[in-house]
C-alpha cells in the first residue's frame, strides 16, 4: 500500500513538473518584430530577430496532399437549439447599476491597453510593474493582435484602426525563437486576425491577408510524412529544407486545438488545405478515442508519429495540456452549423467517462452543491488489474468546463447537464470566495464527496474537515496520530482556505477560465446571480492586479495583500476583461447564437448564423 502511494505521489509530481514546464515555456526575449514600427512612438530598434539572418518562406511541400478534405456542404439534419436565453428584463435602477459596472470594466481595459500602447507597442507583452516589455510569443506583438477584437467590441474604433495599421508591419517571416509554438500562434495570432476581420464586417482586408500569412507559417509544421504537425516547430530547419517528422510525445491540447481557426480560414478563403489539416487531426483523435487506456478520453500525451494518432500516456485531465481539445468538439460542431456530426459523437463519447472518473462533489462550509473535475491516472494493481485513481485536484484552467458542459447541454439536448455546468461554475466561483484576497488560486486540492448522494450527504463538519487534513498531511495511517495543534499549525503555516487541504500553486496570472464559465452561464440562463458573481470577482481582481502601467499577475492569492508579479499575458485583454465586459454589456453583443469563441475568446461567425 505504501509503495503504491509513493508511486502515485511520484506520478503526480512528474505530471505537475511537466505542466509547469508547459505553462512557463518561453522562447528567448528580444525586440518586437515589426518591419517598420508605426504607432505611438518609434522607440523600437530595427529587426534583429535571427542571428543567422534566416527568414521563413513557404517552400514546395516535401509531403504533398493528393486530395484535400472539403468543408461539409450539407445542412444540419435539424436546426441547432438556441444557446442564449431570452434577454433578461431590467428596470431603470438595474440598468443604471449594470452600466456603471460596465464603465468600471471599460476603465480597467483602457488602463492596461494604454499602458501597452505607451510602453510596449510592437512587443508581445508589457511588464506592468516596471513598464518594460518582453517577447515570449515570437516577438510578433501578441498583445496587439490578441486585443484587436476586444477593441472593436468596446467600440474603440480609433485604437482599432491604429492597431490594424500596425499589424500590417508585423513580420512573421522571422523570430528570435528557436521553435514556434504552433498552438499559441494559432489561437492568439490566427484567431485574433480572423475574429477582428469578421467582427468588423470584413471592412479591413489586410486582416485576412495577415491571417493567411500566419496560417501558411502554421501549415509549414504540417509538412510531415503523416501530415501531423510538429507542435514546437523548428522553423529554421524547415527553411533549410531539412526533412520533418511529427513528435512522439505531444501534448493533447497543442495538437487537438487547431481546428476552429483553420476551419474558419477555409470558410473565408475557400482554400481547403487549412480545413484538411484540421480534419486529419480530428479523424485521428476519433479513431484513437475508444482504444486509449481510459476509452472515451485521451491522455495528456499522444504520439503524433503514428497514423492515426496513438495515445501513449496514462494521465487524464480536463485541465492544462488537454483542456481545449475537449472544448473544441462542441465548438467545431457549432462553427460548421451542425453539418458535421462527428464532433458531437466525440463529445458524447468522452463526457460520460469524464463524469464517472474525474467529476467529484466538493465538501465546503456553506454546503453548496459544488463540482470539480479532478485528474485521473490508470494504474496497474499488484494483481495486474487496471484501476482508475482519481486525484481531487482543481485547476483554474479547468474552470472553462462549466461553460463547455453548459453549451453542450443546450446544443446536444442534454438538459440535465445544465445543472452539472452550474455546479462546476459555482465551484470555481467558490474558490475565489474562499481566499482572503477574493481570487482563486491556480491549483488547489479539495475534499471529495461520493457522487452518489445516497452514500454521502456531503455535509460539512469540523470533524470531517479535520479528518481530511489529517488524511492528506499525515499520508494515511500517521494522520490518526496528528494532534489538533499539529493540524492547526498546518492550517496557519500553509494559509489554507477553509475547504482546501492544500494550495499547490498560489498564483493568479490574470486567467480567464472562471469568468469564462460565468459568462456562458449568464448568457445561457439569464440568471442574475451570475452577474453578481462576476462583479465580486472583478472587484477583487481589479483591487489587487491594477498596477502603475497596466494590470499585473499575483504571486500568492492566499496572502491578505498579494504581491504583484511583473507579467501581463495578452489573454488579460483578449479574454479576461472581454468576458467581464460581455457580461455587463449588451445581451446580443457577440451572441452565442451567431458566434463561436475560440479558446482565446476570439469570436468566429457560425456557419448557420
């Protein structure tokens, strides 16, 4: 028993080491890569992106495709059910309050945007504490591109046009980065250009041109024998004409989350090479889905050298490194207007498995009905039997699941799952309310209750709370011997919010996933409780993250006064503040019955809209 515990602990540690590497990975910083910087100032030096002076250009394919898959032209068998509820009624006082809160969110947006515009124009990110800049995403002005559609939605047309003009000078043919992260390039840059082009009613053709430029760079990574992409793309090797091969250890999210953007570009250009690339991945995942070690779900690691894709890992999560592959199933169905049934079947093939093995109720002092998706690992018992071991660990990244499950409940006629979605969303909101700062941590461990209410009433008691702490910190048998003083000392030294037995990662890096699900639940139900939740979350986030130059990440949300970190990822303006704004803005702005939001919150018009 002890040996198995140690093995499991080592496996969990290894998993999070990989996760930490994944989310902290950055290519070398350098100057922004504007061909001829134009904008609020001319501070930026000439491009010096590559010491070898190599430039990417599209080469004749080494592995050409004979026939491209084409977009489905049939209509859905029946119309997709409406996603949004009817517009909620509001009286004059309620409207005045909503608009006052909307103005506060807009002010926060303008503060961060103006800081970027003044101090980091042309670079990927502003450093919000020092007013400096950094380039972790190729040096292609990530915040500029990621924020385009937000500027349009907020009605900041002058700034939008300034940004569009600057985007014309981004040089995607070179970067100081050794490898290009194809996933991040697709969701931030390609998604950003496409959304801005469609939202602005195609008034700015240069946006589609830049989208195509980025997509052709992305497509270079697909020039492999089995047409699977190299997700960390060694672009210099491609430029030199070296043979390419997909990798055997690939993160699920990085290979499974390219479909919306590539599909949309084919819809706009009628060039099927992009959709073909996306569909090959989806087909590969579909063929692998029922043959994994946990049939129905894919593990964190897959082998992209195989045809079709082959799962190789034994760890399963809806959180980091996997998340958006699952998210994109329902969204691909919507983007295609329901014309392709494959994404629906794949969603329904995984969700019940996830609910059985990852979904857990959470004990909490308020006795609220809360749910979290934990992580699972398939292990082999001494008798040789396969067992699924669930770890009750919650990630801020997994907080998107409330919105995903809720949307699928609507479009796939799964009404009971709307309650699941609400409890998932409330779980993430609870994690904010539980900390002294009012902001949820990156990763924490909760106290699981049995899903069967007949077996477990999941009612709070000090004894159960204390017992859970003893079990976790005493590693089982020793926990029974821990004194009350020892337990109290753990609570104080670890600063554990009531209901959490550990906080593995105490940061808040301006992530959007919790408010994302609040937004979806608000639009799908019209229940004003979600507006109240959103405002409480915004007040806490704004209080602690607003810095001199923009908004800053936080090092420890369990502190009474969290310390700011000199980092503001582009998703703060692209996602987090956009979701806050859309909750308090007009009900039909970026309507979910017309638009699909990619995993970076970039709206893409549905085929049936």
